[in-house]
C-alpha cells in the first residue's frame, strides 16, 4: 500500500486497469456526476475515468460502492474533498460546472478592449518591446542557452 506523506498513513492502491474497466462497464461508460456519455464519441471515451467517491487521501476504500465512472472534468472539480453522500458530491460538482460555464460564457461574450485612441503602439515600438522582453528572459541570458539573443 502507498504511504500518504502528509498524514504518514497507508492509503489504498490505485484502481487497476481491469477494476477500472469493470466500474466503467457497470456504469455504462457514463459520468455519474454530469451524465457525459463515454460511448458517444472517441473524445468522450478518452475523457472517462474512475473516481473514488471518498478519496483515497481521505481513507476511501477501493470498494465498488466507493468507485464511480466519471469524466476527468468532474473528477477534477470534485477534488479530494469529503462529502456526506454521493448526492452531495454530485450537486457540488454540477454547481461548480455551472459556475465555470457562466464565467466562460461571460468572458467569451465580452469584447476585446481596444487600445485607447491616440495611444496605439507603432510597429517599431512593439518590435522593440518584444526584443526587450526576450532579452529579459532568464533562459535567454543563461550561459547554457542555445538561443542567440
């Protein structure tokens, strides 16, 4: 069993490929949080994984009742937090997804802020600014750098 270096306790081993496939098949390759169908496309299939409802880092067991099929996005949103129930975890993930969706849509709909009138950079100034930024690079100034600055 692997050791959790923060708490110095043993944690369950990760799910093997065979165990993961059994869980995905049991759940029909569908994310148990958002409902993404892993069989709908190859891209969806690549996004599927198996999640510990109670995370291994929080002493979650590698028991089929503690494992669910989910997409990587939901798995990342859920994180290592412990929830009272699967339904609480699901509602948290769905709320976070909706919040992220709204923020993305707002950002996408916002127009790009143009430069102030009369403050537009001239091409020569832009080129000089880029050159200054490149020479300020730590990597570019390293004696081991292959790049000629």
